C-alpha cells in the first residue's frame, strides 16, 4: 500500500509541476492563484515522497496529515466544479481523482509505522 502511495505521490508531483508550468506559460487572468495551488500540490507530493523514502519518522508524517486534507479539498472542489462547468475537462477529472486518492491514502497510512517494503 505504501508503494502505491509513493507512485500516486509521484504522479501528483508531475501533475502539479505540469499545472504550474502551464499557468505560467498561458497566463490567463487570475493565474497566480491557480499557480499557487499547483505549487502547493507539488510541495505536498514531494514532501510525501521524501517522508516515505527517507523514513523521517512519525512526527513528520503526522504534519503531512494537514497536506492530505488540503489535497482532498482541492481534488474534491475541482471534481465538483468540473462537473458543473460549461466545458468538461477530462484532465481535471483525472487529476482531481489522483489528488483525492492520494489524500485518502495519506490519511490512512501516514502517522503509523508502515514500512515501504516488507521486512524479510
């Protein structure tokens, strides 16, 4: 399960970096707010990857539970907003599902002693 969280976090990191790059490249009105959200997604995903791979401890993992709630909020809002939008965007649907799944997995796995690989 921790390996799937690591994979999902890597996917979230790539999505967040892509969204941030596109916001800076396209510069639609209000892009700074969306750029900030994309950077937040990237930072939370990178932090999750570092905590899982470096095994920084339960105390650090518990701080990431706030990040899990943020990811669930961003993903849920994006999902609902996309459903009611005039133009449905498939990439928003996929990214919002990835964020919600990562947030839920972080809530269930982080803050406990869950090794990345089973002990032999």
